[in-house]
C-alpha cells in the first residue's frame, strides 16, 4: 500500500472524509450521508450564489454517485434541502463509475431539449462520490488500490436553454460501452466481496489497456464530428492501407492516430491515476502540456471520480488559458466499461479562478508531476 501511495502522484492536500482520521476507520450509513451532504450542499450553495439562480427556477436535477445509493435518494436529499419544485424532473444515477459526470450532463441536456420551449430553463447537474461507504478493510491488494487513489470531491453545473449567461456550449457528446463486446472490459472495475466477506472494488491490471481500447472506439466517432477534413482523409488512407494491403504486403506501421490537437485547444482526461493518464497520452500522442490539467488535478485533489474532469476544466480557466472560441475535449472513463466524450466550446471564459483552485493555482504545475516520461504514440 505504501508503494501504491508513493506512485499515485497525489499530494498531501487531497481531502479524505473525517471517518478516515480514525484507526480503525469508522464508517456507517450516517457518516456516509454526512459526507454526501457536506460535499453536495457545498458545491450547490457556491453555484447558486455565483449564478444568482433561485432554487425554485430549477426544472431538472441530475445527480450521480456510483457506490452510495441510500433511501431516500441523494436527489431527494437535494430536493428537500433546497425546497425544490414538486414537478422537478429529478434523476439519481448510480453504479456508473467515473464516467457518470459526463453522462449526467448528456442526460440533463436531453431533458432540457425535450421540455423546450415551455418546459424547464435550468438543469442542475451534481457529480460526486463517497469515500466513507466504499473504504475497503480487507487484505486483497487489487481492492486496496481504491483506498490509495480516491479522495473527496464534487462538482455542480448549471445547464440552460438560454445563451445570455452561458459560458460554454455543449457541441457534442458521445458514449461508448464495451461491456457487450468484452468480458475483460465488463469486469475490470468490479465491486465484490473478498474471501472474508469484506466489500470493495477490484481494479484489474487490465484497466489502462481497457480504457485505451474504449477510447479508440469512442474517438472514431468523435473524430468524424470534430476533425478537419484533411485529417479525416489522411486517417482513412492510412487505415485502409493497413487493413487492405496489396499483393500480400502489410505496412510495418500501425494505423495513424489522428492529431486531435488540430480540433481541440484543451483536453480534460479523467484523473483516474498516473497509468490511465499515461495510457491516454500515449494513445493520442499528446504533449505534457496537454495532460497537465489532468496530472495537476490528480496531485491536488486525488481521484475524485466523476467530478475530476470538471476540476480540470476549472484548472485551465484558473491558469488563464481559456479563450473565447476554444474547444475542450472532456473524456470520462467508468465501470462497464464506459468511455464518454463531451466537446465544449467556450463562449466566455471565467472572470476569476474557481474557488477550488483560487488559493493554490500559483503553485502549479509542481515538481516532477508536470513532466511524465516521454511516451511514444501507439
């Protein structure tokens, strides 16, 4: 476990719930609820204060939390806390892992579109994960990894059908699920009991490879939507030359991976761990600067599950790198196995750093975390 912690690239400021301050760790349903309320209510309060939106104007609520599904649901907690409308369309997503934040955005967008023009004008999306309820107390090493990687975090977003106050436009969203095609993909992140009956999440060593395979399938679709025609034609020629060699000759090079830097200005790759970031960087041929938001988010906040990609977007803005018209590729990975891509276009960058980064952004990038080993493109 010590070795896993040392290699996790997570800094000392990443937050764990109060229950982990004790030896042995104290966990209960009450403590798990308290963690959810602490995180979720905090990010919603900050969002509503920043936007000036009143709770009673919210028509849609989508919350995702993978491993904690209490009764009443977390969405009901929010409705009760903020006294939301009785006709609000509230949805609670669980069991979908670290990709669920981007998935929740897609669902909220569809609900907003379905209710136009007379329906809801605002949709609240909340993305979080609980550490308390999923702390593994057993001895199986593959199941102990989650204890070392995951930290407390959450994000709240406001989606609207109005362009007046919007800062980003969701241009595309593509979901890829590989569970039907591969048992290895389905079981690489698996909640189960160990030999002593203790529950935890088993993270397979195949996870980086599975993530890369799912990304390859996903980027084929997203590439057709965003890449310039010249890059699409180059990719098609190389791909056909590899798949349909003439006279029995097969080229020694692998099919070309398109240069997505010609389509995007920024990349927000789920900060699942150093190996996941390395795998995606290698697959896409990205520079160290391209994956800096992911590595710095991992260092400062740890793996916050589905909310990590939103911390990364906030990092880019806090560094003053976001400009009007910039396109962002947000990539989430989750159990199943899911790869979800969202393409955002910046309408108006933030006036000031998000609260999460406001007090520390000048410290980043830090140390060796800003430079991973050189990774050749696959």
